[in-house]
């Protein structure tokens, strides 16, 4: 059971254009989140954005992992590369 502090009791009506809503809704769908959960997550954690340098390092890590398993398990290597590509689209 959630504590009183953890219960979601606040509602914040928000006005936006249809175009803004479509963008927000699509970003939420891309992350398998509700619009509400996405907006809260984005507002609470917007200072935790990934930097271009971090993206480069993560891509290198994915490439190394895929390269390392390429000869033993090509299917897994392809899966790693596809999952990496999917994550970059979200960012």
C-alpha cells in the first residue's frame, strides 16, 4: 500500500495546441507510457538528459557487445543492434 506521500492526488489541467498534444502523445506511446506519466516524468527528470558524448559512448558499447557475440550468436548481435537503434529513436 502506498504511503500518503506516494499517492497521486494532484490534478493539473493543461492547455496546449493539437500539434503539441500529438507530439507529446507520440513520445509517450514511443515509451509505452500514458500521456500523464510521460509529462510527469519529463517535468521531474528533465535535468537528466543524455549528452551527445554519452550517446556516442553508449553506441560504441552496443557495437562492441554486438561485435563480440557476432560469430557465436549472429541473431543476438542483430537483436542488440536493433534494440540500440530503437533506443536512439526515443532519445
